[in-house]
């Protein structure tokens, strides 16, 4: 497949949502008396665009974008850490605020990266396999079904690694995260349909992963 500007735009939005989620996750919001990280409003968008990538371009290209997002996130975290270590100007008094927002704890980073990789790859795998099984029908079932599993794994892995053993941990947190993220995917179904149909028409492709290797570490197949 020749890379088009449309593919680049979809991949860029996917990665931007991922990095944005990691930045705003430090703020805790309250929704109907339920406390959640602010990232819950943007992280599901990466799943929506992950679904679009898999549905139109196939698992092989979605896999590349998932790893690209992981690499870009590492670059961001590294330079945020470097910025924290650099000496402050004498007049600058916001070092504590900088560290609060961008001073990621290793445990939180490990939880975020692990949840992201497992959740995104499972989401894309289920999307691709269901497309073959359903012969391309019922896109809504594929997007919602893959998100239910992918977001469920992501939320479970993140909450357990990040909070087990701390005073903040409560198993119900997993359920809240999962429900909100899945709900956003459901509400975005009309947008997903519109975008997928537009891209298939403009790109002239509708990929089925009959011969694709579903090994997340494969490079070519």
C-alpha cells in the first residue's frame, strides 16, 4: 500500500490523542461523584482511530502505528524528564508545578505502557478477525466488541500495576474506567461509520487480513 496523506492524518491523530492522554491524566475529575483521570475523555479516541486504521488499512498497518505511538510516547517522556533535570532560570519559580504535571513516576509509566500495548493490540486483533468472520458486515459489532475487550484489558492492567498496594486502589476503579471508555466508543459509532466509509471510498481499499501475521512483533507480514 502506498502511504496517503489520509493515512498520515489518521496516524497523527491516534498518536496525538495517546500523548495528550498521558499529559492530562494527572488531573482527577469527578463525573457523577465518580473520580476518574481527565485522560478518560481523550484516550478512547485513540481506540476509535485504531479501529479505523484496522478496518480500512488492516492489522499490519495498525500494528506499525501502535508501535510508532509507543515510540513517540517514549520520546516525549524522555525529554520531559530531561527538562525536569535541566537547571531552572533564576526568575522561574514553577519547577514544582512542572514536576507535578510531567514528573512521571516509573510505576505509572510502566502501567500506562503495558496497558496501552496489550489493549491496542488485542483491540486491533479482534477487529481484524471479526471482519473476516462477519465478511465485512456489522462494523458496529466489531468496533464495540473489540473495544469492550481491549479497553477492559487496558483498564485492568493499568489500575493493577499503578495502584495495587496503595491507598488509592479499589477494584471498582477498573469498572468505572472500562464503562466510561466503552461508552465513548459507542457514542462515537456514527463518526466511525462516516470516517470508515469516506476512507474506503477515497483510498479505494477495504483490507481483509487473510494472510497477515498477527504477531505484534512481526515487521513485514
